[in-house]
C-alpha cells in the first residue's frame, strides 16, 4: 500500500521547524563557547567539540533552508501562494 506524500504546507512547516531548531542550537552553543573563552577557559578538546557541534547546527539549518527553497519553487510552479491557496 503506497504511503501518502506530505503536502507542501507540511513540508514547509517541517523545514521551518528544523531551521529554527538548528539556529537555536547553534546560537546557544556558540554563546557557550564565547562565554567560556571570555571567562579564561582554554580552547581544549571539549570546547572545540562544542564549537564543532555549533557549526553543525548552522549546517543543519542551512540544509533545511535549501529544502524550504525547493518547497517555494514547487509552490510557484503549481501557482500556490504562501498561504496555501491559489493565486488570484
């Protein structure tokens, strides 16, 4: 039995949720790294790993931004406005 494909609106909400999650994680972890460096902690392996995970959060958000862009292109191709309705 074939599975139902998600609608464009569902894909858009999923991508936005992932983008916001990645940005929040990256901002928080970036703040942790900067606060620890400002507090005099050495840039050791633990802090380096935290910085790498923050960069991965930015990459995660960027990946789903590409997905959101693809959804917008599909909406334009189908003639759907941003609210899910037809243009007109």
